[in-house]
């Protein structure tokens, strides 16, 4: 079974766009077809964005989904690795990259081009194709 790292935008896009590759990925997570790791940062960002664009109930459901279906890596566990990669990616993405590198996660799924220089990076569409599924046209 695949173990992937899912960035914040995968969860947000899955909620906002029914016909999206991110929604396909979230369905795979929910049906336990893939194992997902997120950073503490992703968990906090999902809550923050959903509070801003939706409401408290939706934000709570998003956090509940991630806690139930994903492994959340605490920031303190990646601090050393973050120091090793600092300067090679924007600070806002450092915690996520550190989690991927430290735990040797093969796929970092995101719709954020800041990860393009790392071999683990895949857009949601690229990952859906790799899984042998029919993707939607958009990358997200």
C-alpha cells in the first residue's frame, strides 16, 4: 500500500471541488486504499483555512478526518531534519519537506510548485495517474 504525504491544498481542494484529483485522493484515504502522513503544520493549516472559507463545523470535520485517517507528525520530531533542509525550500514548506525526507516518504502530493525540485513531488493529477485511475483535467 502506498504511503504518501498530503499537503494542505489536497484537503482544501477536495472539499471545494467535487470533480478534482484531490477529491479522488481523499476518497482513497477514506477507503483506506492509501496511507497518508501529514505534518502538524498541515493539520493546523487545514483548520485555519476552513475556518476562514467555511465555518467552525467544517473546520472541525476537517481536523477530525485528518486525525482519524492520517498519521500526524509533530513538528518537534522533524526539527533536526528541518535544519538540514533550511534554505533549500521556502520556510513555509520546510516542515512538510522535512517530514517527507526524515521518514523516507516516496510521494509528496501537493499543488504547490515550490516542491518541484524534489523527486518526491507529485501533483494530485500525477498521483492519480500513477495509481492507474482516470484523472480529471485540472492538476489539483
